[in-house]
C-alpha cells in the first residue's frame, strides 16, 4: 500500500471523497478496507497501543515517584522495540 492509498483510506473514513465527481471507485474502496485486515496494519496498531501505554506509565511513574511503574514502562519500551523489529521485517519481505 502506498502513501496515496493510505491517504485515500483516510478520505474514505472521514467522508471527504466525492462519489458524484467520480473520485474513487468501488475497487479502491475495497482495497482500502482490505488493508485493515493485513498483518502490517495489526502490527502497527499494536505498536501504537504499546507505545501509548509506555508513555502513560513513564509519565505517571515519574509524577507519583513509583519505581514499579517506571520499571514496567522500560519493560514496555523493550516490547515496543520488538514490535518495531517485527514491523520492519514485515515491510522488508
């Protein structure tokens, strides 16, 4: 999937594409929707979720001076790095 296809997916989700002008087609819509079922999309969404939890844990760990939260946040950082390696291996092949 190229950057243009991803932009088209965003247009479809927010409803910007105007079907009366002939922009887009049923094929491109199905191609866009099928991207959400790919391994790359699932891996990227897990990467975003894990990174979000990492940020929350490290911020609240420093705010509350909790060594347990800070330690767990660095453990989640190693999970984030593993997901980046996995996502990179999916994109390379």
